[in-house]
C-alpha cells in the first residue's frame, strides 16, 4: 500500500503519494486510449504551464545557471560577496518564475518531450496539452 | 456492479482495466470526489466513476484522483491505466462494446505487467555542489564566473550566456555518466525500464521501472543505496508502487 511507502528510506525522498508535479510529469498522456472517444483534457493549469515551460538549451536557462554559478561562494574571498549580492538583487525579479513553477514546468516538458519508446498510437489524442507545449512567448530579458 | 439506472446512463470516467473479479480496495475516492466502481464484461473489468457532468472534469484534483486510484489498485494487484481524461458516454457502451472488443489487447497488456508494479526514480543534482565541481574542473567556467561576477546582467550578457551554456553542457556531461551508473544499478532488478531525458538542466535521470513484486524490496533497497552513496550530490525521489503508466500498450 502507498501508506507503507513513506516509512521507508533514509536518504531517498519517498513520498507516500504523488504530488501534482509528479503526476503531471509521470502520467499525463500515458496510458491506454479507447479509440473513438474524445478525452477530457486537463484544465486549470494551462496558464501556469505556458509560463513555466523551459527549454534546457535556451538563453533563459543559460542565464539562470550563470546566475547560480555566480552565486556560489566556493571562492568567496570576502570581496566577492557584495558583488554576489548585487547580482542576486538584480536578478530578483527574473528569478520569480523558477521557484514555484519549476515543478509544473519540468513536469510538462518531461511529459511532452522526453517520452521515449512509447507506442505512438497512445499519443494521438492530446488536445489540451498542446497548450503546454506550444512555443511560448518568453519574457524578454 | 451497476448501481442503478441513473448511473448506467451517466458518463463513465475510466481509470483503467483490471481482471474481472479483482478485489478493488474499498473506499476509493475518484474524480470529482465520487466513488469508484467496477464494470465487468468477460475476463476484464473497467474501473470507473459515474460522473454527472463530464464537462467539468479535468481539474488538477481529478488528475491526482486518477493517479491515486490507479496507484492504490496497483499496490495490490495488476491494472492497466487508461490515459487521463478517458470518458465514455455510458456504462452500456463500456460493457457491451468496448470491453468485449478489447479482450485480447487487455490480456496481452495484463500479461506484460503481471505480478509487477511501476516505480519511478528521479535523480537530480544538488545544484550548488555540482556547479562547484564544474567551476573547479573547467578553467573557462571559472574565468567567466570571475568576469561576470562584478558586472550587471546587461553589461555582461554575452559572457553570462556563454558561462551558462558551458555550465549546462557540464551538467549534461555529468548526467550522462551518473545516469548510466544509476540505470545500470537498477535495471537488473526490473523487468523493464524506460529512461526519460532530462527536462531540467540539473536532472540526472528519470527512470521508470516495471518491478516484479518479488523484487520490490531489493529495488527499493538499491535505490536507497544509490541515494546514500550520492548523498549531498544527487537527490533521489522514488515513487511507487504505481500503476504501470510507462508499460502499457504495445511492447517497446
């Protein structure tokens, strides 16, 4: 039973039930399809998902990781700190899309792009999820 | 299993397929908070919820209910998950048309997942730890990090993009090594596996595994071992037992 699962594990994160991000990531679009019947689509999170979508090989991602790398304090000699803080402040607004939404974001990219070795017949009808995968207008930098 | 005439006439939300006569855990809460029922025909039964208003289906709560129902069933016995959002117009369509026509397909599907459940392992880097590795290993990253540190984002835009690009490349390179080790450790304990590509630059791997019930403990133990060995550097999240979402349909 799922309720037993949470007792296990010391180092591993072992939730006793899947979060919405997990579910979006793992099961959305997966499963058997009954031919000739239209699926009801997921509603209510499209706005989030459009905003949230991220592409690994994108300038947006690069800037985020550049920022994260700059923020590291591994070579911190004192003089770096104000500069690091400055960089942090400047990027404050930009960072807002990366926290709360990252679960959904990764979930949807995972669900949409990263499927492999899936029988293609199961992927025919995905009406509303299209919204999540359409190339989104990124916020301009 | 038909409750009454009204339910028969209702749209049926279909979670998945189980062998006829399979014991469904009691008290399941389905989509729209409604109870879960079973409609059988021949050797197989559909796990369903009669819904009054199919138009209002599809909320994130419904998605969670869909997975919770399927995973709870999967913890106890075999189930073939339907794709989220599957609704058929009434119980008769399911019992008289769909289930009878799909017997062979469901037989094959259930054979494939018999005595097994899915587990999903997601491994992700502890970002700062691995970024520090990359800075230490790649002089160009270290240089660009210094060069951009004191400057505004605008003033150092191109250096920042280049820095981020090198860092992301470094992450992907590390992930290809680390994910191989993870997949190699877990695959022998699984009947089948599916590896999904990273959806985030700091993902190591996401692995879906169809695990024999007999091997479940060993699989969990090995996942825990991996997490312990990588503690502080890679975080592991393990979901399951789940319905075999990645192992339905034609065999890969």
